[in-house]
């Protein structure tokens, strides 16, 4: 019985559609458990099925799911491919949901390895398979080294070190039951420690800044007066016509979203309705939304028109943006300057012309600079690895909550120790620091035992 | 003189090995350098202990003798961790250092096929990589088809006390001076190890009123699945507890440079056990501790020595006098034997197969401290496995290899041959990843059938096991099908335990599954017509069902990987994509299965992937 594995099969960039591949005995049933649509366990082999991937009641993405039953598949196992539409964030959320529901993230080259071991690929290709595993692993090894930010890594190390103390204390209680100068860990003593662990894992999940940046992307809003060129900028960044661009002020009533990837970091860009006092009801909602979004954004791209003077409402809004990470974008520099540039006195200014394609790369570079993306990129090169870390953390959180209940149910301390140890091992996978003798070493370092 | 099997050394490993070979009908010679030291306990007087007690039960389940001999002779017995879960409960007896060896000799001499002789073995007869017998110090050659070395700490043993080093074995016995050099010549890597032992004190010179009494359990207990208890609870001998004082620590600190381990001897190579630090180590490393616990344990009913557990040292005698007299109750204590450290040679255990046959010389098996372990139980179980496997080899059968999910014995041997050792190896509960399966209470259910298959368990024993198993199933059905009404009377009983259950009817099984219900409570609520040992099995299975199922599921994965064999002739240098550290480790350990390869530290999952692809390519096997 092999594990069921999954991975994003499409490349690292963002396409309109991504494919997640799932392979193994439970591939169909696992996908079915998070799928809203036809019962995938009952559909014919090699069919494509429309529906939604859900996490409990929440819809994650609208998808097409291909169900392919063994043996006529690439790996000769049951294979399911999920075509997602929602871009990077949604694809990763789907992957995360799979991981939380019994799939394991595929090792480098593992699909190919399975294909080979199950006789799907010719023997002559064995060497090539080994090369793939090897080279991919090399990249992964480098990744693993810098996988998470120093801060998160330290938090996890602290967490694990506290767990080691609990584990080795219980182990000493078990292996040296008559030593009375070692504290005896009882369920009462354990309970607050477990609750503390739980809270800290929650905190790490919340606070791992870079992780979040990579997980959700940098939420970016484009703010500015109507017809300043917000939608055009979005399109220029997206290099596609997703936002509707017209020269009638106030066209973008609702919010248009798009994602771009800068150095592997996702920018989730939201184009808002122009901000101006208006009597038009529909547009008023847009203005309100814009202000709210600006508030929720990680990055505000504040757009000004080179060809217009600053109005009082804009001047006021400029004071509101000060607390955020922001860039002032002066568009239409191909036209005459009417803008009072001295008034701005701000540093983060990029001058562009969307129409003439001037300064767009400058803008991208400024964003990279602003978020230290190059730095993050080095520490945290792929989203994939981070999905793995986050899934591990989430799994651990769930299990710590279970332990909390078991402690209350008065389960024997030695059984609880096994649970704590398995979480300790699991957490070790995040920064690759589980090694077998560690616990024994700790035990003999911390406690004084012997004949 | 022709024997089928020769066992060299008659300690706990040797006795068990010789017993197994003879029991299986092979003409066996047990040769020891001193007939007086058969089954000697040169260090502590315990048999069993945490994890080790489970090993003793496993030995018994497989048809070995340690448990039975201990049951017949011990001074007291206890179930350790009885307040914790079933997985960590373990028996420990206080052995009798006179009665235990005597009973062992009686057991061995009753065997038809076993001959016991005195002699110092200094070489092996070796031809083309095969062992054909042994050579004694006077040059006498004795031939055999298989040889099992169980030489304990006797290889080039040195006793260290203060600034003196003397070439002697335990009790000042003669060590073997050349055998380890010969082994080196044959290609073995030899490692120097070290251990120590504390003082023995005259019983009547200790003031026990200043110590705390530590009696045996009030419940009859046995290691063996075949014996009824043969002792009286009230006749058990107690142990005592005392503590070091600030003065003790002061004396140790002032004299530290006189300890062999702290500079008095500058040629110490041996690595001592982490779990067994000397009292010097404890005082130095845990300087903030005001006191250290010491156990005072009787060694025998037949003489007066008391063993001072926790006080092992290599200080010179005059300092030891001062140290001992600083302990409460020991002001006028008379030291009968001083503590000492002992340094000895062992072979590096990655040179062994899982059968305990060496990879370097065919027909040579090794077991016990020579393999880098410490402890009587660790030695005995290896002896048993080596004895069984030497016999099976003679019979042309596959060796017995216990897996990590089958026995602590399997954990121990796999650890040795896969990970090697840094310091003398002691079994600990935390070394077993499947300890919920490897319990004391189910050792017979796990291993008796295996013992039967390899010819160590007879028909009677097997029938008793089958009967027990069917009773367990019956009892399980009974609990599932019998309903109980929790009426007022029963609610009152439950109230005594602060448990409230409303007036309902439920099956006994569901009642037992509730976290607060124990065996004791259920026995007051219902009359279940099954023995305690039977009910206990059902109880544990029901109570910890989730955990046990999870453990078995994990074990299944392991079993699958254990089936993926790696051919003997594999050339790791030909697999070009494997990382160089992994290649080196694989070459050293030469794992027999993929499962074993995974456990080698330094071998990563990607190396395993590449290895399995290579195996398929070269050998056409499914991994």
C-alpha cells in the first residue's frame, strides 16, 4: 500500500489554469472527499468532471477533475488531475486541502519513479529517472536549508526544544521510575504545557510574516482618481486585458483582480473604483470599498496623473496612505506636467507612462526593493515548500488539540508522550532537524541518572 | 573432540546461547575461563528493569531460560511503572548472586547435548573466511561447525582504580589477552569501551534507620509464562534508599584529579555509557544538584554484601572510604569491595548480520557485551538469538530475525547492526517506536508461536498459548454481547469512584471503553467469567484501541519495506547518483532490506528512491 501523493504539475509561474496531480490507491477517494459535484468514486475512468473543491463548506475553487483509474495511467496507479482556475493562491489552497486530507506531497521525481517501478517506463530510462530525482533533490536540499525565515525557524526551534524537555522528562520517568529527584510529569502538570504549545503553534501560523507573504501573496491595491490609468496599469502588469479599460471616468465600479509573480512572490493586485465624491449610488459603494481595501492592503499603489493638479481630496488621502507600504505612481509622464511634484516631498515615487510603456519595469523593481523580495526569495524560494510547512503546522495544531483532550481524559502519560513525540518529529521536518539520537542525548544531558 | 557448536564464555549471553543450541539437539560445548563464574552478575543485582524486564519476558516467550532462573531465585520482584500505561510496565527482580548462577548451572547441566569446560580461548581456527573451531591458550584445537563468542568484558580487560591500570577482568579474573588482536587480524574493527561498578558494603555496618525502605510488590509476579510464583511475598528482601550529602560532593571535588577518569590516568580510550555516569561525573556535570539518590541493594541471601547503586567511581580506595562514610547511615560502613572502572574491547556491531553471524567470518556468531551492549538482559537475548541462529544454520534453515515491531530484541539487534554504537548500548523504552505493541503482558502472544516454529517451545507450551488466545477471543465476544443495566446499586458503586452514569443499559464493551472505567471498577460491577490475564488483554485492546490500531498501521508500512530485500552482491559504488555520505554508510552497514537502509542515519529519502530505481533496473525487482 503506497501513500497517495500529490503535487502541482504545472510550472512555477502563474498560468490561467494550473494542474494538481494526485496518484495512489486513495487518489480518487481523497479528491472526492473535498469535491462538490458528481461522486467521483462512481464516475467512469478517464472522464473529466466539473465541480468545486471545498474545505468543509467553503468553496476554494471551481475546477475540472480528470479521473483516471489504474492501470492505464502514467504511474499505473489511480490518478486524479485537478484543473484549477483561481490562480496561484487558490491552487495552493487546493493543494493544502489535499495534504490535510490524507495526501502526501510528492518527493522530487516521485511520479516518474512510480511510473518506472510500476513498469510504465522503459528500463533504459532508469538512469534518467535517477538523474531527475538527483537534480531535483539538489534544488530541494538548497531550498530546505533556507526554507523558512529565521524568525519562524527560531520559534519552531524553541517550540521543539520545550517539547524535548517534556518528552525526555517523561522518558526519564518511564525508564528510571524510582528516581525521585526528577520531576514526575502528571497529566495536571502536562495540561498547561500542552495548551501553551497549542497557542504557540497558532501564533507561528499567524505570525510567520514571510510565510504569509508567500502564502497569500502581497495584497496590492491600486488607488487613485477616476481615469488616472489604474486599469491600464493593471493590464500592463498582467499583460492581458482582464480589467475593462475605457476613457469614461468611473468605469471600474466593481473590483478587478489579477495576479503577477515577481521573483517568485505573488502580487495579488486589485484595481479599485476611482475615488471621488459622487452621487452615483453604484459608484459610491466602489469608493467605500476602495478605502476599505486600501486599509487591508499590504501595498498601496497610489496613482496620480502627471497632467492634472492635485485636488484637496487626494492631498487628504495621501496622508492616509502614510502608514502603509506604498508607492506613488505618476502616470502619463508623456503628457505635460501640471502636477505639483514638490508638494509630494515623498520618496517612493515612480514615474511611468502606461500608454507609452515607460517605467513599468522600474515599478516592478521598486516593489521588489520595498518588500525585500530578493531577500525573501532566497530564504523562501518556493511556495510549495511553504505549503508543506504550513500544512505540517496545521496538522500539528490539530494533533495538539487532540492531545489536550486526551490529557483531560486522563490517558496514561506514556501514551501522551508518543503523541507529543510524533508532533516533535513532524515539526522537525519543517526545518529538517529531526535526528534520532537527539532525544537520548537530551535525556542524558538534562537528567542525572545512573548506577 | 568434535562439537557442532562451541560457545565461548558462560555469562548471560553464553548460557542462553548454549542452552538454545543444546535444547535444539546440537552437540554443544560451553567453554569458560573460570567455571566458578558461570552466569555471574559482576555488577548490579537486578534482572529486568524498564524495557529490560520486557526483554526477559520475550526471552521466556521464545523458550530461553533467564526468566525462569530469575523467578526461582530472586530476592524481591516489582512491576515498574504500574501506575502508567500498559506499554511501559516492566518487571524487575532483585537477583541473588549465589542462587541465580547455581540454578543456571543446574539447568545447563541437565541438558543432554551440552558439555561445559574450563579453558582460555585465544584464537579461532579459520580457513578461507570460515571459522572451523577454537584454539586455547595452550594451543589445543577444538573443532566445531559454528562458534559463538560471548566473551563479555574479558577482551583485553583493564581495571582502573585511581591512578592504576591493571590487566584484569571483573573480580580480578584473568582476561583474554590476544583474542581481540586476532579478531583485528581477521578484519574486524575493534572499539574500546568502558563501564564501572560501585562499592559493596557490609550489611551489618550500615545504619538502615537513616535510610528509606524499598520493599518488593505485594502482588505475586513472574517473568516466565510457564511458572507459578515460587516465592513468598512476605519473605522478599527489601532495598533501601539514601542520598549523597554536601560533604560527599566536597570530597569528590577536592579529589577529582585522583579519579582515573579525571586525569589520574591519561591513557583512557574507552567510551563510557551515557546512561551510567560515575558519581564524579554526576557531581561535576550536575553541580547545581544538592544531592544524588543512591539505592542500597542486597546481593544475596547467602552473604552480606550490599550493592551501592548510583555510586560507581574510579577514585582510589582511600578517597572511596571518605566518600562512603559521608553518606547518611554509612558513617561506620565497612567497604568489602571498592568501586572500579573497567575498560575492554568490543567489536563494532555494524559488522554483524541480523542473525548475529559476523559478515567477516562465516559460522562465527557474537553476542552480548562483545557486541557493544551493556546489561545482563541485553546480553542474554542476543545469546538466545545467536544460539537459535547457529542451530538453524546447521539445520539448513533461514535465520530468525525479529523485526522492530515484533520484539524489543528486534529493536536492540537492529539498532546495533544498523546504527552502530557510540557508547555501551542499553535498551530504553524510548528506543522502541512500537512500544504499544511490544508490551510485557503480551510477550507470549507475540513470540511463543515463533519460538515454537524454531523448535524452542514444546507442544504443551504451544497448547497453553492456543488456549489463551481462544479465551481472549471468547472474552472479547462476551463483552460485546453482554449487556449491563446501570441501576441504582451500580450507580452507587460508581459514585465511590466519582463517576456518574445515568440509568441506562449498555454492553460491557461500551462501558469498558469509557475513559474513567478501570479493570477494578468493572470487576465490581459485573461478574466476568474470565481470568485476570485474559481480561487484561481484552481491556488493553479496547481501552487503547485507537493507539494500537495506529501502531499496527505504522508497523504494516515497516513490514512492507522489510520485504524489499537488497541483494548481497550490490555494489554501491556503481550507483552514481547517490550522495557520497549515503554511499559510505551503505557500504559500511550493507543493509539487508530497504527498511534497514532507511534507518541508517545519513541516508536520505532521495538516496532510497535512487537505490530502489537502481534495484529495479539491475535486478528487476520491485524495489
